[in-house]
C-alpha cells in the first residue's frame, strides 16, 4: 500500500486509510475519556480509593498528557510520524491493559500514566495530519473525519462503560481500549512512513529543553493539583490552595515568557500572538470548562439525584451524545456554503442554555426519558457545534507554516487539559458548597414540631418494624430519612449548578449577538 510522504498526501491506495487514521485518533481519545469519567465511582469502590486519591491520578494523567503534547512536534521531528504513532499506540494499549488488570491504586495510576504517554497527543496528531492534505475539498473531508471521530467517541465512551458495568465489571471497558490502540497502530504502519519533517537550522534545539519541559510539567502539577483539591478542602485551607494556584500560574507564566523570547523554545508563542487565535483560545477555554464540569455533574444528576442505576445512566448519556453526531452531519453540509460562524455559535450556546434551563427545573420524580434526555441531547449538540465552529475559525491565520500550526494545536490541547480539570474542580466545589447549604436548610426544617416530618418518620418506622427488626426500626427509619434528605439536597445542588450554566450560556449568546451586530455595522 502507498505510504504518506513526509510533506504530502497519500495516493488513492492509502487515502481511505489515512482518513480513518485521522478519525481514529480523536475517537480513541474521547472514548477513553468517557470510560474513565464514567467509571470513577466503580474504580474507587473496587480499589478502595478515596475521591482525593482518585483526583491525584486524574491530575497525574493531565500533567503527563500536557508534557507529551508539548513535546509532540519535537518527537515527530526526531522520530518521524510512523514511529511516534506506533510507540504511542503501544503505550496506550499497554496502559489500558494495566488499568484493566490492576488490583491496587498504584497499578491503576501507573496504567493511567502509560495511557497519557500514549494517547495524550492523539488530538494534536490527528488535527496536524489533516493539514498534510493540500488545500482542496479533500482537506475538508479530512476535517469531517476528524470531527466525526470526536463525536462518535463521545457517544461510545459512556455506552461502552455502561455495557461493561451491566456485565458487573468496569475492567472490560479498559480492556476494550486495546482495540482502538491496535487500529491506530495498524493504520499508522500502513499509511505513514518514517520520514521526518524538515527542521530548519534556526530551530535547532538547545540544552535547556529538558528544563523547560520539567518546568511546564511541574507548574502544571502544582496548578492542577490545587484546582483538584479545591473541591475537597477549599473551605478548610483556602490560603494553601490559593498559594498553590499562584505558584503554579507563576511557573507556567515563566514558561510562556521563555517561549515568547527564544526562537529555539519548546513551543514558539510569538507567532501565535494573533487576535483571531487568542480569541479562539478564549472560546475553547469556555467550552472545555463546561465540558469538564458537565462530564462530572450529568452522571451525578442521573445517578444520585434521579436514582438511575449507573449502567442505565450511561445509556442516557450515550443517547444524548448522538445529538452531537447529528449536529456535525448538518454542520458539515452547511459550512462550505455558509462559513460565517455567528449562526453556529447562536445555535450552540442556545442549545447549552436550553440544556441548563431544562435541567435546572427538574423535579425529583421526573421521568428521565421525557425530562432529562432532551437536555442531554442539547448538551451533545452544544459540544460539537461550539468546538467545531471554534476549530474552523481559530487556526485560519496559522495554517501556512506547518510548525506554527502544530504549536498552535499543541497550545490549544494543553489548554483543553487545564480547562477540563478546572471545570471538574469548579463543579466539585459548587456541588460541595450548594449541597451543604441545601442539606443544612432541609435538616433545620425537620424538627419534631414539623407534622410532615413526624408522619414520614412514623410511616418508615412501621414499615421497618413490619419488614425488619422491630427494635431497630426507629434507627433504620431515621437513617432512611437522612438518606432521602441527602438525595434531595444533592438534587437541589445540581439544579443550582445548571442554573449557573443557563446564565453562562445566556451571557455567551449576548456576546455573540453584540459582536455580530458590531460586525454588521462596521461593514455597512
């Protein structure tokens, strides 16, 4: 089979394989993200890990992924595309198997680190490979495959995880990740060659490269660890957490500053200081913040607030993500004829507002199919509409130079890791704060003078006296009532969170409308 020249696009014999490779890279990344996010509770229960310990593993993954993304271009220049993707897929598959076989938290953590080394740069690699296609309708075909892989990965992640849980084991979901790893390796071996991009003499590396990479990863760990811990002990140790955030931000600021000055830096930031690109990074940040926060809160809503079994909740999340696939099908047909982004942003943030509004008005006895599923579909549509539109707009001015384009995608994907981690931390903090407030208010209302409270307690006591131990019936009734109060507090906290999402979406809609109006007036 024909292979991909270092600076070109494969011939007809390898073209389909090249397109499928482009799709399989984001598909694998989003697939494993969905499986890991959805399996958090089963993994913690099986391995005996606390939420704080599990958050450290998530931080390790993000830090290693950031380091791999930062060094992606350097690895390609030294080893070539085929060797990089073969090695990455091998590490990804090995890490997945280690996670599936792990019996301790340490073994699971090591598996996640190997997975980060393997698939951390899959999104960057897939998008940069699209630009190996000469400017033509075929390049847009490559973009279609890339976005389709992302959309279907978002669907397959929770569905595969819930299917594994239905079979009473979360490990099968991780073991199944070997299949996409093998697919990436096979396609890379068939359609890529060992050639390396031409490295200009002006970009020769300096001895300070390892120090730059270590400073990036060290600053990332301090910042992300502080963000992750903010959801657990922000109210107990606020000074330490804010100090960690400031220290991590300072170290990362020095890394960016060094990249802006030196031509031989790991990532050259100076060519990226363009208005369109920086605005695009801002929109990406908002999108990934919401993506990370919703990935945490939606399973909480379905499982803990609405009482759905985890395997059923995964199917609902998968069905909701199908709206993203449908949105991309429509978007890919409209973009060539109507490339202006305003209408797509209005549709995307409108879908997010509809999702937030619907979920912020749920009741405890709501039918998930009628009340929650439409909102989940709006969330799926938002992810694809917002991310795809931003991707189409952000990189327009940095595509002429392959190296600059690679660095632009590396920065965007490193920012994605930060955005998702920050979104999860903020959602955890919101959940802790609002559930505590709601639980306190509900508990205060449950006094002995409350007639409804006494009636419910008496009813539960009689129930347990008839079905269990009569002596322990009062204690069991109180425990059951406390559990009901906790579930109600959780539901109300989730509703508060989605009220904030509604306000955020409306603010974004207002900004898009104002920017569009200003643009129309400036061209009038």
